[in-house]
């Protein structure tokens, strides 16, 4: 069975794709999901590809825009025909047709990436965000979406109508799209340790928020396209939350049909989760963080 219905404790559910014991995207595919994942594993990479990886809602779209501007040496932010090119749900024909240098997004674990990652060694960027902020952002997206992207534009998705407190329990136990944040983050940490010759740049959402210019400069150096402070500032400004939101909302690339009030570019803040977590929920989450990650507070 390549899909599974995940039901929260309030009885509301979402349907996710499954492969090798992990949960993936909610969208329907014109081919069996296993077939799609095998194509991804066998996909040919180019040495100048950049693969941007994350658990969903970690700032992937933001970073994709930043990286695209860096690798294309472009300081002007443009409205795009398509959204982020994702390994997870883009057809192989589309991924192959993209001009180099490609910036390929993905929310999958390292072990599901194209096998050529180990031989071609393209640059990999991994963005991580405070899981409390991720949980809030992901709840809003999961709740709000009536369609998701798939091979052919957007497809309707089974709507999720759960309450925040029930979603949070599902998030903690990993019974959500893309599974456990904790497992995802730990598996990437392990993959970095196991594959030291694969160039992986780790970036924190919160650092990008507090000091985008210095993050963009470090990222540019990693991507071998160094930028001085002025150029890094220009990229930071072009990709600011308000600008990205303004340019993307309602475009073809965004294209998602939302319930009233939904938006991919919601708040763009580090601390909005404080408006959502009750004291007891925060204490519970901190206990889980300690048990699973051996730490408190923001992710590593
Ligand atoms: P919020 O829902 O907290 O607002 P992803 O792209 O991985 O799906 O992540 C989406 C999150 O990143 C959303 O968080 C979105 O608003 C935020 N985001 C997008 N662009 C941003 C930007 N330029 N600056 C800060 N946050 C941004």
C-alpha cells in the first residue's frame, strides 16, 4: 500500500504517500509513489546542481529564492513561472528540462536522495528551524490547503480539518505528512556524520532571520559565488518576507487553492509559535525535545 490515512486524536485525518516505512507528500500522483521515488533515486545529477533539503515549513521557499539568486548571480527578484522545483513531486521530464545550474528542493531524508549524490557530490544545503515554529506553520498549511502541487499543476487534496491541539499531538508522534521532525532532523545529522565528503551546508532559519546578510555571505562562499556585503544585502532585501509575499501571492507558481485566509507566506517570524503554544503544551514539547534530541529550546 503506498498511501496511509493518518487520523489525529480528534478523528480528523490526512492521507500521505508511504515509501520504505516513511511518510511523504499528501498529493496524488499519476504513477505509483514507489515508482516516483525509484526514479528520484536513479536520477542523473549534474555537478553544478544545488540540492536544498529541509523538513517542511523550515523556510525552504525563502532559501530557494536566495540560492537561485546567488547561483545565477542575479540581484533582481523575479516572478517565476513555476514554484520551487521539488524532487518529491516533480516529474522527471521537468527536472531534466531545467537549465543549469539547477536548484532542486526536497523534504526527503538523505537516504532517499539520488544515489549520485555520493559520486557527483553536488552541493547540498540543509535548513533547520525551531520545531515549535515548524509545527505551527505546518498546522496552518495542512489545515489551509485545498489543493497541492503534483505532476500536472495542482490537484485537490483531502482536506484536513483538525484542531491545533490535536495536530500538535500528531506532530509530536510523527503521524503527519513527512513523518517525525525529530527523526528527520536526527537522520540528517547522522547522514552528515556518515558522509563527510558530501558537501552539506547547515543553516538555521533563526540565523537567517536575525542576520541574513552574514548568512547569505557564508552561503555564497560555500556555493563558490562569493558576494560582498552590498550584494548580500541586495539579495536579503529582494528576498525579504514582505517582498517574497508580495511577488508570489496569487501567481501561477503559488497556484495553491486555500481555505479562507490561508497563505504559503503566513507570518515569516521566529516567535509566532508563542501565540499558539499553551504553557502545558510548551512544557510537553520541551520534554519531548529533551528525550529525543537531548536538548531544550531551539533546534541545533
Ligand atoms: P510561517 O508559516 O511561520 O509564516 P517552507 O518554505 O519550508 O514551506 O517554509 C514556510 C515558512 O517560511 C512560513 O513560515 C513562511 O512564512 C516562512 N517564510 C517564507 N519566506 C520567508 C522570508 N522571506 N522570511 C522569513 N520567513 C519566510
